[in-house]
C-alpha cells in the first residue's frame, strides 16, 4: 500500500450568517485508509463532507480531493468518488438490479459487473425484488453498492450504519475493511465510537466545529489513560481490578505462573469516555 494522499483539508472554516460551524479543520486521508470524523449531531461532520464534494463552499481554507481543489472540482471528479449520505435515495419502483443498471449506464460501468457488486453487499438473491420492499438494512446496502459500483478511489460515508441492526452493521463493516485493503480511501462520519475504534486508522473528535483530538484510536485512548489499571478475571470467575504498581506486577506474575488468570485487560478509556472528558458532552 502506498502513502499516496487522497484528501487534504487545510484550515477549513464554514460560517452560516454569524454562526461558525467549522473552525480551522485540518486533516489528511491516504490511499488504503479509513479516516473517521466523530461527534454528535450538529458537530460539523456532514458539512465537512459537503465541502469536499462541492455541495457547499467553505468560508476559508482549502480542501483537496485526489489533488484537485474542491473550489475547482468539475463533474469528472465524480467518476472517482462515491458518496453515501442521508440524502442518498433509490428508485423504489425499480428492482434492485434495475437501480444499479441505471447508475451503471450513467457511470459508464459494464452491466456485467452488477451481479458481482450485488454479491459483495449480500443482495444478489434480492436482485429482482422491488426496491420499495427492501428492509432498511437492505436499502442501505443497495445505496452502498451504487456508491462503489464504479470502483471509486475515495468513498464518503455519512453515518452509514445509523439505525441498522448489529448483524447488518457488521456485514457493512466487513465490506468497508475489504474495500480499504483493496486501496480505497474512506472518509467516515459517525457518532458510534465503537464503530470508529474498530474501523478507523485515524480519527478526529469533532465538537461544535472544532477538532478536539486527532490521531489513531489507540493513541488517543492511551493519551488519556491517566490511572493505569488492570481488570482481571481469575479462576472461578472472580473479578479483580488493580492499580498499576510494583506489587500488582508481582501479584499478576504469580497468578500467571500458577495458571489462575482466565482473562486480563488494561483499563484505558474508550473513545467515548475521552470525548466526554474533553468536551463535557455525551454523544447523542
């Protein structure tokens, strides 16, 4: 995997009337990576995507997608990017297959590839079903199939698993990891910190238009691991939580030697805990 830069945000700000909704946003996304913008509703996540895809113009700063300044993006850029947002719809009177056939013609994709993408999102068996009869999870998978049909270099996902059942969300997660490993760059917005921790190479914690933390999920969590503790499950299911000390290390070592430990975990904070500590706000 190369370190090729696919997205660069440089000091992006966005103002609506007198309200500043994005303030000095800077971030980078490379080929074969997932970058997560995390935060509650109203944090500025969707606005950031709209600026990069030229649905909005920033008040200041520069955004580059595949080396092209977003202020100068022309229609050809859409041949290299895919977008899934709340506004992404489907044609309900068409079948699943007909939906993709329609967009294949627009995007210049060989129709023979449609079945391949339907299989990738788990909808091949529903190809003849009217889109109106799909479940919410199936509809989201159809929208995702449409977004990757032309095999874009960059995929923008705005809360792609919001409201989905855990099983469907897991299937989408697997597909996103596969796409990343194939070299696609994915810009993901979510308020689900567990999802971000599982998927993202780097994350930006966004609050009221400001990035309050930026880095890998592990880096951020370890940075706020102020009280080092260990959570231990001993034989007979006895649970113990110990603070880091010389005595604790000796005790754990003795338990390990006597094969008494069934599980051991460090107790660093989660991304959600960090967000609450940094902002004083819970995710909603």
